[in-house]
C-alpha cells in the first residue's frame, strides 16, 4: 500500500529547475559529453566498490580461518590446571589472553561486516547527487558525490559522501552560489558551482539534472511520477529544503512539526532518525529510540525505509502495545480521554501520601505465598521516615528482593525440596542446570536446591520488580476519593508512586500526534522522562473527538520539557493539484492559501450524488469494478467499521476485501479500509462510498474526517453520495 507521496518522496519549498534535462534517447545520450563523462565516472566508482567488496570478503574469510586455527591451537595448548592457587591464576591468565585474541578477531570481523554492508548498499545506487564547491577564490573547486552511505578507497580517497555528513547540506540547501554548512561547531562557507542530480540504477546512468533554485526539482518530479509501492520508500535523494530543516534540526528537547496532508511528515521522521543515528554513531543504539505509530498496518508500511538506508529499525510500538506491557492483564487500554486535571490531582495527592496497612498484597507464585502482605507492610514501616514515592519504593523493592532470597534459602534446606530435587528427570535437570547434577556434599546440594527454587519462583522476583505487591487501585481510590481508576489514571499513578518508566530512552518519535489525548501525551512524556521528543502531525487530520489540539500538545510538553520548537511543512507532494485543491477547500481560507502542490495535473475528481438506492448501488459497483481494471491500489475508505460491514452486505461478492489491523496491503487491486487504518497511508485511487450529509454533516469533526479521507488519494478520487451531498462540498459540481 502506500503512504503519502510526500511521505514517499520528499517535500520542500524551494525546488530546482532542470538546466540540463535528461536525455530522451540513447542517441541523445551519446551526443552529450557530460552524460558520457558521468557514466565513465559511475562505471569507475562501481568497479572500485566491487573491488572493495571482494577485498572485504577475502579479509573476512582469511580472518575466519585464522581465528579457527588459533582457537584450535590454543585449545590444544591450554589445559586447565587448578592444582594450586598459582596454577589456577596462570590458567585464568592464559584463558584471558585467549579471549582477548578472539575479541580482536570479532572486532575486526564486525568492522569489515559493517563496511561490506555499506558496499552492498551502494552497489544498488552508488550515489544520487554531485556538488562542486569552491571554498576559496583561486582554489581548485572540489567535486563531491553524495550517496546513502559514505565510503573511501584503499588510499583513503573519498568516493562517496554520506548524505548525513555536514558538507552534504550544501546539496539540500538547493541554492547555487554562496552557501554554508556547520561542521565541528564552525560555519564553513563556499560557493556552490554546480548541483547535479542523478537517476542511477547500479552501474547504469539513466539521466542527470543540473538544478538551481527555480520552480521545479526534476529528480523530485521524476520520483513523484513513479507508481506507488506496497511499502514506503526512502526520500534521501529528494529531501526538499523545508524538510531538510526538520531532518537536520539541532537536537532539542521537543520539536513539533505541523504538516499538511502529503507533505512528507513520516518520511521526514524516518530520515531524521537515520540522521540522528549518523550524528550519534557509536553512542546511540536503536533500542534507545522509540517510534510510536498509529497502528500495525502503518508499522509494516514503514518497516523497510531505515534498513534501505543501512540502519536498523528503532523500537516500534502502538499506544495499545505500550499500554498492554504496563497495565495488569485484566485491564484493557480503556478510556484515554482523561482530563489533565485528573493527572494533576494524582501528582498533588502523591506528594502528601502515606501508605495504609491495606495498600499491600502477598507476593505469591505457583500457589505459594512467599512474602505476606503483613511482611510488606513492615518493610514499608522500616522506611517510614522517607516520603512515599519512587525513592521509598525503590528501597522497599530492594528489601523485598532480599527477603524473597532469604525465604528461598530457608525452603532449599527442607527435606521436601531436597526430595523434589533428587526426583528431577534428565530433561528438567538439563533445562534448569544445563547439565546432569550429582551433588558431592550437603552444601552443594542446597546450592542446587536454591537454583531449582529460583527457577520455579522466577515470576515472584519479576513481581517484586514490577511492584505487584502494591494495590494501586485501592491506593488510587483512597487518594482521589473515586470508585475506580481508568487504565490511564492507574498507569499515571503507578509512575508517580513507583518511578515506573524508561530512563534509558534517548529519543521518542510520535507520528500522527493529533490522534492522542493530552493525557496520553502526558503519560508518554513522563514514562520516557529523559528522552527528546519529535512530534509530527496535522491538526486538520484529528479524526477522533476529544484528542489534543496543537495548543494542548505545546502545553503538555512545555510543562514536561520546557520550550517547544516548531517547524511547518506546507507543500503537498502526494496528490495531484486537483485533489489537493479539493481537500484544501475544506480548510480555513488563510490556511488554504498557504498550501501548494507540485504534482502534474491529472484527472478531475468525480463527485456524484445518487437520489435513490438502486442508482447508488449501481454507481458504487461501477466505480469498484472500474478500479479493479486500473493500475495501482484503490482504497474504498469508510469512516467506521460498521460502515464497512454495511458496504460488504450491499455489494455482496463484488465487495473488496476488508483490511484488518494486522494485515499487509497489496501492491494493486481494491481494498476496503476504515479511515482509522488509512491514516498516514496513500493510494493511487480513493473511492469515498458515501459523502452524504448524513455521513459528513457540517461540523468540524466531519470536516476533518473528509479532509483526511480525500487526501489519501494521489492520482484519482471518486466521491459518491447516497442522497444529498454533504454541505462540506457545497459548490463542487455534482452530477445527479
């Protein structure tokens, strides 16, 4: 399926024009000396990349053989000798030396494997752009080729510059003439003499474009004209100037990006992640970056972008997945529309809180009570001089862990447990101890019994770490004087009381931020308490009631992190001018005037109101059947799931397949999808099956839903109405 063309291929304000358009035929190319020279350079670079790759493979195989030989020789030479203390120390030193040798091989292999991965990435497309920079008058201009990764030859001559490197910013600035970039805290100026874009596949140059600031970016337009694919593609070669401001924005606690439909928000987000990995290479691991996505369909759609850029995907999760990990199993994610005032009350209550005797639970596992609630109460009393809150709970957690270990040691000495240990079958012994056991004496037997019990009651230790010994519901009802807690209140109270959170996360990216309530965002800000946030969305695509306005977003994060910096994306790259004009007409006049599209003109929207059901069903069947015969993917988008079921009943065997939450989208054909799942995606064609006044009344929420629905289309849109057309499209031509 597809995401927004903007999200698929790039966006920006200043786009270049082609001073040297691509050759249209082999004969044109043969007559073009620039094309011939660039093809020669490409062939030479490609051959060098192949040679580097072959050399790396040889080095890795040689190292593998040498490592195997060394390990074999060392294993034969090193015989454990623990006869005396001195012998044991010498043996340990020998093994440590052997491990250092092996570690050296592993480090070399890892470095070579990383370099080989770069080569393999570049062999698909060695580079996509070239800049010629003159740093000082009279100095020889410098040619730089820019690609998805940076690499040098054996003489340390830079073959390709990584698109994320500081100097590559001169390409994305798009301005010929005097330009600058930041490197090592300094501003470096240069004259950009040439900005050349390439359409390259492996070692074949298809076309080149010499661009400067004007009205069109030729490579972008060529990319936009390609058919959409089932998964989002990287936009590295076509990042536009306004997008580049987001991608390379300085690292700040909170960056809020507001972008119209099709402006490339999601693509910019992913390019920003790749940029951060490059800027923080060696210190930033993908496990420290979290991407909060709207739904699993969208998650699959974007899954290939970062791997295509040579980076691993970050931790990706939806709100429901996030909440499910933290809430008790018997709770759903529940109502998320909790007022911020309720969370503030929790903070105030915890500040003056003291434990009650009934706030604790037994620590149980496998139907065995290991630590009683009364013992937990006594632990709380031990630290009573410390105010209730995360510090006190941490001390209690450590004490309970120690008491649990003491309890298991006592149990390990009982005849009952020792009998169970001796009765373990072979499979159980291997599972628990990784070997067959034969204790030599009573001390060893008890040690094995303790390991046996630790395995049996492992969940008890996890319960201690999760603070399951606290009765969060009872505490909350008592503190807030309410009959029960909403799941989101429960989660916030546990964070406030115990310090629950992820202090190791460095970056959190939230896409479609307008779909979250202020309380959800407050929970994320508190849970990822040390992370920097990138928030992207479009206030006009808030399709659910009671979600956070952008003012709410600013308020939540300014309270949690301080000043919120903002960027705006106002150019649409997804839809044709006709479709862009249609969804822009649903906005306020001032905002409508700021929106532009750079797509080529195409088919005008079809808008048809049907006065009776027979005509309506016939037109709907005709639209679906016609779409089945056309290229690309068509989405029949309905506001709610019950509308999808009604449509399926209406169309019978002719109904498109309904896309489920965990489904992958096909490359072509026709699908039926709810608006909630369609958000953030793009389709070659969209059918709005019922744009009647009943489905889209004249109110702000319906207006945003229609705007979001229409803006999913890239090439063609058909809007039908069963009865009177929605007043939101008043003035649009409608055949009846």
